[in-house]
């Protein structure tokens, strides 16, 4: 039988990796918004369209 504490450590590490990836994605999305604002482009419509596509996939 596998050592459960080692498995939980791996799960915790995976959780930390996921959070880091989500923070990185957030930072990139915010940067896209900043650049679009500087260029006078719409910021939120693309986000809403992407959210709708994701919703349809699930």
C-alpha cells in the first residue's frame, strides 16, 4: 500500500502548481486588458465570448 502522506504531498504540490498557473494567467489577462485600453479597443466582449464558449463545453 502506498504511503498516503507522500500522496497527499503530491496533491498539495499539484494544487500549488495550479494556483501559480492561474495567477500567471490572471496577470496575462490583466496585461491584455491594459494594452487594449491603451489602444482604445473593447476589453470585455472577448472575455464574455470566451466564457460563453467554456460554458457550452461543460
